[in-house]
């Protein structure tokens, strides 16, 4: 949807359209809020039972091309679905259930809480449908959203100057680079989430990027090597799909979807919630961002909030990495504010926040419907703030530079962080997850182990680097004594994770091979054996995309490497 299609024919605050009817104790959507409310029945609502049933059926039926005769002509929109009928009522949620319909969050510096439409969004989804802008990123992401899987959303804040008063921020004339980026991972069981900040000055290789053009054709933007991460967006016509591909190229973590906003989103979202509380360890007077605050607590919104997340000369070593820490603290505070009773019990705040959030959004077409964004929001709402971890890609100064201006991935620490996210491992202690993993390990790894010489296994390559099956075969036979092993070639399909399938009577062999390779209980799949060339039952080891090489343990790390700073969304911290 282009910018023009997002316009509105009227300037009515949606929050003001939901009013409390004192006669019924219910909230009602008034499309003409200036009209006087009357306790007397509206003569337009006096109709036969058959007619009333027809209206109810029409209200719940899918939208048709023909305009609804019940809606005044001046309110019809070409791109937005029909609005709810005048006087149509939604029962006010009981006080006990307010938190169950809590608004929710996601992280991302400039992007902030872009999926903050939980209950507010679904009170009037149709009204919001025309707000969201979408981009087709092709196969860079998924086509839809599943409530039953872990998911990764790339939150992108651009430095593009849009909106009144934003001329002093970002790079003048910028095409919209990836100024602030967070990879948000939400666990499959919804017990935890990880928000991984990606420095804009991180040196990466940007791969070739197929991008959709306005005329429907596809143009491939050539990749570049050893460039700043922020150039993965905007440069040479790159779209957010290019940034998604760059993340997977750099970290090995597939990205399912993206959400993007510019500077204006910070101002509108923080204003919608009535301000965000921050804490400063020392006074700040930054002439560049125009942030002037005393030490101690402050409540920021609008211009001040944007200045706070944009300043890079007032905290720490005055660099981008220290600004990231401040942005993470700001986001944690915003999450707490949005889940507070002050926000959840205010229909006006909820409506304004839903309106601001959807107008701020640009998302991939796979999640472009407001109903899908609502589903994402409700899934995010399940994650306790104490189990939402903020951390930054482990980096070190670029050794190729004399004057340090960029950073590179720290190869001693970053791979462990990337693997934990890819393997859906929490950075906080989550009892439910730990118990589930322990049960899987106890059931599949505990027991007698066969001798290595008795292990009979066929090795398939299901997504690992070419030659991995033969390399593993040589290692098992020559170094580990698994002489009854064979190379089965390529698997019929690729797998994200390495698996070992075995029949019940081969459990002792499976446990031995798991011990040799460092396989977890979740990698072991009780099932069926296959018959080898000698007619003997054989286990099947399929090397997935997570395979790191023969002799490298497959055991997933359970905690972040030492020296990697992290914080959680429930903690209040002061910017230093």
C-alpha cells in the first residue's frame, strides 16, 4: 500500500469514537462522536427481526466489492474495509480480564513497539486495516505466521527523515539506511524471547538481493563485501529483504519477517502511551540531539523521546554501542509502560496506541494483515518481561583500521550467541524449558550404550556443507571405531537440525553415537531402521544445516559466553 492510500477523508480520533453508554454500561463505537447521545431508541434501529438478522449477517460476512448501504457515502474508502455499523456495541471488558487482553510489545530502537496492537488492535481491526504499508520481500521471509513455532522478526529503524520536525535527525538526503536493527527471537513455547541488537557499523558481506520493482518485475541488486551493516537497506535500491538476507548470511539465523519504521514512530508511539519513564545517572546537555535533562528520573515523549534514543555523545564512550545500551533500556521501560494498568485500563490510550503503531508500520506482505499482527501481538504477550533478554552482537574493533570507526564479529563469542538463538535456547533460566529438555535427555540418552564397533549407521547430508557425509564417515571409522558406518549420499530433503533416527531395539547404539557426536536428546528420533546392502537394520544420521564439521560437538550451549553483557525487560536501569 502506498502512502497516498493511507490517507483519511476525515480527521476523527478513533479513540474518541468509543464512548461509554451510561444506560448500558457498555462501550459503543460512534462514527459521529459529535452527535448527541440519547437514551431513546434510534428510529433507524427499529426494524423487523428478519431485517436485524440480515444486518448482523452482513456485519460478520467477508467484505464485498459493493459498498455497504448502511455506511454514509463520505465514509467509504477504496482501500480500507468497511467500518463497523453506527451504534454497534462491544462489551467493556471486566476489570479481572483487562490484563488478559494486554497490549504487547517488540523491540527496535527507532522501530520501538511496532506490534503494540494486542487488545486495541482487535477492538476495531477493520478500521486499522488501511494503515499498514507492506513490502514484498520474496523468498527472504515466510509467507505467513504460525502460532505453533518459534519465530524471528527483524525490527528495523531507518534514518530516513519523514514527518514534521525531523529535519535535524539522521543523514540529510538519506535513502533510509538500517540505523537501528534488532533481531527479535520468540521461543516456541513462549516462555522467553531474545532481542539481539545489531550495530549499524558492523562490517558484513551483503549478498545479492532480488527486489520487487513498482512495475512488478524483479531486479537483483549486486552484493558487496566488507561494508557497514546499515548499507544493507536503501543503498542501491535495497529493500528490507536485503537486510533480512544479510542477517542470515552473517549469523546463520533465518529471519521470518520484518517490521520497519522511521524517526516519527518514536514520537507518535511514546505520545500515545503518555510518555516513557527513563533514568539518568548524570545530567545530559547534548547540542547535537538537543537533549537537555538533569540526573534522575524523567518521563519522555515526542521530541524528547526521539532525542533520547538518538543521542550518541552523552553516554559511555559516546559511540554507537553505548547508544544501543540506552535504547535497550528505553525499550524495556516502554514495554513495562505498555503492560501497566494505567495503559491497559484506558480505552483512549489503547486506541491511540493502536492507531499510532499501525500507521508507523511497514512490514513484509507475509504479515501485512492487521489480524496477523494481532496474532503476533497476542503471542508476544505470553512472554514474561523477566524472560525477555536484551543483548548486542559480540563485536571487536576492526583490526584493518588505524582509526577505529567500525567493528567486526567477535568470532570467539558471537557463534555461541547465534547458535543459542538458532536452537531456541533461552538466555534466562526458564523452568518449563529446562524441565522439558531434562525429560527428553533422560528418556533418550539414559541407559546402556553399545560398543562403538556395534553401531551400524547410514550417514546422509541433509543441508550441511558438501562433503560432510564423507568427512563424518572417515572420522567415525578411523578415529571413533564406528566401522559399520556408510555414506548414504544426500537426504531427500534439507533439515535445519541434525537428527538420528533409530528403531527401539537400536536405542543402545543410538546412545553410543549420540555420546560420540554430542547429540542432544531432541536430536534423537525414535522411529524405524533401514536395511543396508547386507540386509541388516541400520540407523540413519542426517546432517542438518546446524552441522559444524566432523568431530565438532553438536551439544547446544545453555548460556551466553562469559563477558557478553545482557539485561532483561523487567529491570529498571539508569543510562550512564
